[in-house]
C-alpha cells in the first residue's frame, strides 16, 4: 500500500505519538512519567521496518491514526518542557 507522507499515529494509551516521514524514517514522542522524550528512527533492520509498517497499518497493538494538529500539540508540550 502506498501512503502520502507524513503520516501520524499514536498508541491508544496516549504514551507514544509518531510522525512517520517515510517507510523507513519516523519520529516518536514518548511520555515517561511527566517527561516527554523525542526519538528519531531510521529503519535499517527488519524489526525497525516492521515497526514502521505496523504503525502505518494502524490496526495492531492499539495504534490509532491522528491528525497533524494532534501530533503538534504533543510536540509543543515537549518543546516547552525542553526550554525549562
């Protein structure tokens, strides 16, 4: 299946938000306690490529499609926290 990028997803528990930039590159904003952490992933090995594919399908393990605005709200929280 082909997608227009970027695509946005989240875990149903609101602990991780994803910006999928291509079939091999993504950003993850992950909540640990009261802190947000940003991870960049370039999928070079099969398990990483499978993760990106699972996120794009958004029908397994509680992944949900979200809007860019939803992602940006969380990104702004991360940036605000980073400036403190």
